[in-house]
């Protein structure tokens, strides 16, 4: 069945293409004085290419969406909600709350500058993307990221089943209360990393910032480095192999930490019994 083609048009009215099915929309603008919302609500099997969106709520309850080489301005708030089967490639997403309650999302080569980005999504993958967001991916599940450049404040809180590879994360309070998270070959630069997490594994990562990895359960560090990481591991259940020196370790609860050295080891004022081993790596002959 040949798809309906919609080209070189401007849409400004509310629900301009409501419940459109099997369509290709190319080189169009969603903008204008009518200030209409919900451009493609309740649509199915839609391709949107090289479009400009300047109005709110354009893509809600869409099933089967391809969005390519398109731009969403800061006025395009809450752009994709309750969608499924979504592919987004080579796009710029600038509106607040750009992606929420969606499932089956693939992002590639895309830039998102969006506060509260990616909340409560499931089965989301992203490759070679840049995300700037104060509060990103809250409560989302089954996430896979590679070559992610992230800048923000509170990332991946309450996430479950998350894998990140080859990425740079500049953030504070990342991975709080997260479960079953694995980060490989990445830089994590921020404060208060991973508090209250369960099953957080960091492999060959560079970790920077104050008071990381406290109150963790099932925490593992494999061949990681820690820079300016003071008061680390407080009350955590941890197995860690660290290359280089750790600025300070405070009151780890259980497990074993091995590093080449420590600026300071603090064991006082603990409200819990402490059973963790803190060891200096023996030099190899």
C-alpha cells in the first residue's frame, strides 16, 4: 500500500493531522499564529523528514514513527509522549520534556537540549547522541547507550537495567536508587555518584568528584581510576579494584577495596558495624 505524501506545507491549527495513518510528511513546518497543539496525535505508521516544529505536543500516542533530520525549537514542549516503535535520527530536540512514557525508542546522531528528558521510557537505545538535561531518564527501564555525551545535574535516577558504553557523563547525583546498571569505558565527572544504587557495576571507568558511591548495595568497580574522590564508599557493600590512589575512603560497610594507595582512610563515627577490607595493592615483581 502506497503511503500518503504530505510535502512543503505549514500546519498551525490544533490537531492538524489528527489520526493520520500511513503517511510520509516531508519538508513541512508546524508553526504559526494559530498556536495549535497535538499536530499528529493518535497517528500510525508515520515518517517525518526534514520538518520544523515550533508548537507544543506534536507527537502524542503515535505508533510506528520515523523522525529524521528534523528540528524542534524550545517552543516545541513535551514533543513525544506515549509513543511506541520510534526511530529518531539526525534531529535537534530543544523543547522541555521532549520524550516521556515512550517504549521501543531508537535515537542516533541526535542532539537534545531538553530539561526533564526521557522520563519513564522503556526499551530505549541511543548511539552517538548529545544530551543536555537537568533531569534526564528518571524512572526509565531497559536502556542501552553508546557514545553518549551527557551534561546535566540529575541523571538516571530510579533507572533499571541500564548499560552505558564509551560515553562521557558530566553530572551530579547520577544513578541514585538505580538498579542493575553497568557502565564501561566511560568518564563520569560529578558529585555524589550512585548513592542508594543496587547492582551498579563500573568497568574501566574514570570517576571524578566528591563523595561518590555511598549507601550502595552490590557495588563493583573493575579496573577503574578515581580522581578527587574524597569520602568514597560510605556505608556501601563494595568490591573494588582501583588503579592509582583514592583521595579518601570513609566507613565502607562490607566487601573489599584494593587500590595503589589512599590519601586517607576514615573509620570513625560509624552508626553501623564495619566489615570491609581496605587493601593496598602489592607491587608486581
